[in-house]
């Protein structure tokens, strides 16, 4: 990872923060893009772009172009931005389906499209998306979320096929990530079975590294001990 420029969407979230910290620790230069306001000033190794609505293609391109201008290149894009909703198909709001698609598919689509030219120019371009184990077989209350993450899986495969030999495109499929929000929503669960953010970050950064140059189009389960 030394010297690589890594872009992370959803960088201020629980997983995004850990991925950014681990990438920096491995010598990467990191750009974080998030809907939340930026907290840190730009440095030679770190850039934060806040208040960016990645569901807007023009806003996504402006942010990605700013990263390329700041660092001079982009080697990897890690699409973590997204959202979750739990509601049944029969009793839920149809608008939730559109919202889940926008948050999980459209954000990754817009960021990926904006970064393709820079990633192609890299000799080791990488895109890593965050899918979900729950999208392989949806449970009750998971319809809208699972459908949107299934869209992420299919987009990953399509991008990998379209850019084979130029950019590797893969997705990690976590089960339940051990975050404060998930613990609060499931207080009686066995947290020890969940995937720690550091564990997931290690897999993501492997896929962003030179060691994963032969891996593309993969949907990699990271299910912890569930």
C-alpha cells in the first residue's frame, strides 16, 4: 500500500474510519469522501471532502476530480458509503426501496464512474465495494436492503468484466459488523460472532493491494463467526 492513493467513500462512518486509519498506517495516502462535513484540514497524506452527496453524479465527479488534482493520481476506490433499513415488504414504505438503491447502489456507481479514468491510468487500479451476506438470501424485513446490496454485487461483476486487465473490481460481503449502532439495535446478540471493523478492513485493503492483482469479479464473504 506504500505510496498508493486510496479514496474511501463513507469515510466518517464506523468502518470507513478504520479502513482510513489502516490504509494510512500501511503508507497509503488517503482521501475520504462523506456526506458529513469534513473535520480535518488537507495534508500531503490525507484529504477529507465533506458535504458531498454521492447520489448526485456531478457532485461525485467533482469530489473524485479534486482528489486526483490533490494527489496527482488515484490507485484505489473503496465504496463504503451506504445505508440500512429494516422493514417488511408488505408493511414497509415503497420509497424505502428507492432510498436503499440510491444509498447503496447509486453512490458506488457514481463514484466508480467518476474514478475509472484515473484508475485506468494507474498500473494497479482497484475498486472494492461493500456488499452483504444478507443479499445472498434475504430474510424477513431485509427485502429493500438485500435487493440494493444484490445490485452492488451485480454491478461489481459487470465492472470487473468491462475493465478486466485494467482495473480489478471486487466486493466484500460482511455478515454483521461489530459497530456501536449494531450493538445498540441488537443488545442481546453475541457480539463476539460478528465481524470486527479491523477484520473487514484487512480484507478490503488486501483487495486494494498489489497482492490481489489476480483477483477480480469476486464476491468475498467475510462472515466472521456467524
